[in-house]
């Protein structure tokens, strides 16, 4: 496998996983409120909400880094 195909796989994989992670998050509410529980307006992320948020950030950084690497690496060859 070439470096280009590896970077493309990382980009597509992180984009798909990031989309799923974003869709699993509730906008303006905690995960418990999405399942019928009541949620306060301003709360700290706990448990699954916090983990999902951190995974989303990691996937976004991976996505951007793979795109930048794909743009910059051909110029160094």
C-alpha cells in the first residue's frame, strides 16, 4: 500500500466515524435527556457524554491532520 492510499483510508474512516459520533450527541442536552430523562441547561459532561465528546475531538484532529498530510507530503517528494 502506498502512503497516499493509507492517508485516504484514514481520512475516509475518520470522517465516517466522526459523523457517527456527532450524530450520537444531543444538541444542547446531555445524553440522558435524549432518552427521556430531564437535563439541566448547563451541566458538566459525565460518563458516556464526556467520552463521546473526547472521541469526537480526537477524530476531528485525525481528520484534519490526514488532510494536511495529504496536501503537504507530495510537495516533499
